[in-house]
């Protein structure tokens, strides 16, 4: 339990994924799906078009809800739909020094599964729920708390 308390106070820079997979908004949804499969991820950061633009994100949920089954009168196909038409924007972001417990509270409050980590306007990482769960999994276990 003590290790979990300690984990909650570390900066997210220690847990975040630093090699962030990105895509241009002009690429197709099919391209995004291929990247998700290749890197075994559920979301991809969409690069800003210029210095005045902001980052976006395309997730499995975006693809399922906006492309695969968007509704009765809407027809899109992943091979001809550009990412920028279905991505979520702006993304929720934070800074590398934020403590994990505050990052988790932010994710819960705004109902997102991942946070972009920025230093100024530069993307330096992404923190996902999966990153947190992997960190918890790596904590030493206590035999009296082990599940059988």
C-alpha cells in the first residue's frame, strides 16, 4: 500500500510514453487504424497544421462512433475519410511535472483516457490509463494481498 501512495505522488514524466505516435490530419482513418494496429495503441495524436493550430487526437472510440457506425444517415468509409474530420480537438494536456494523482483526477473530471504532455507547445509524451495500470502492476506485491 505504501508503494501505491508513493506512485501517486511521482511526476507523470516518469510514467508517460515518450515516443508518441503521431499522424497528419490529412491522412485517412484507414492509415490511423494501421498505425494503431502496428503499435498496439488505442489513440494517435494528430499533429497541428501550423504554429497557430493545436494538437488533436483520433481514438478507437472516434473511429467506431464517427466512421464505422456514425448513424443512419451518415456514411463514411475509412479509406476516404481524412483524420481531421473525425478527430477530437482540442486535446486535454498537462505538463511533465504534474503529480500522478492530479493527472488521474483531471482525466476523471474531463472523462478522457489519456493526457498529452506538453512543455510549452512541444509534445513530449502521453500519459494513458494503460501506462498507470502497468506501473501499478510492476509494484512489489504483498503475499497477504495477492489474489488467487
